[in-house]
C-alpha cells in the first residue's frame, strides 16, 4: 500500500480552500444589480429649513435597495412600472404594482426589492430637512 506524501495532502487542502474562497469572491462580485437614483428636481420650500426633492428610482430585476431610512425626510412614491416588493419594519410585506403609492415616514426602516423580470420605476418626492442626508443604510 502506497502512502500519500504529507506535503501533497497539505497542498491539496490549500488549493481546495483557495478555490472555494475564489468562488465565494466571484459570487460576491455578481451581487444584485445596482439601483439607480436620478435626482430630477431640488427646490427650497416655503417650510423653513426644508427642501423638496423629486427622484426617479429604478430597481432592475433581482435588485434591492437594502434596508435603509430617510432620517430627515418624509417620502411619497408612485410606482410607474413593474412590481415592487416592499418591506417596512413592523408591517407585513406588500407587493405593489404600477399605479400604487408609497408613504415612508422619517426614520422608518424599509426596503424595496424587485423580484420580477422587468425593471421597477418609482417617482419619489422627498420633503426633507435641508442639508441632511436623504438616505442612510441600516443593518
């Protein structure tokens, strides 16, 4: 019976580990497609210290915004195209379609995802405290 050299066993284990790590790194690079946010309009409001921001948000198939808050903004959205899966902390998950509306309160943890095959397009209006971030990611 032949013995397998110890160095061969160690080298094989290292090669296998590196291969597995490489596959995981490749999968991480192939993460969900990026969400596009395009600011269409930004204007000071008559409410002191506030501004209105209108944005077009596009979530590609398989994409997700990730859980986030709007720390100093109230958001109103209109689903223009596609089907959005909406998570809002403390509420049941909803599936919204073109023509449906969204209302998000400041500080409310939420996430929009596209589990469909066509892009989701949302027109969003932010009533925000001027100079504060519109969006902050959360864990």
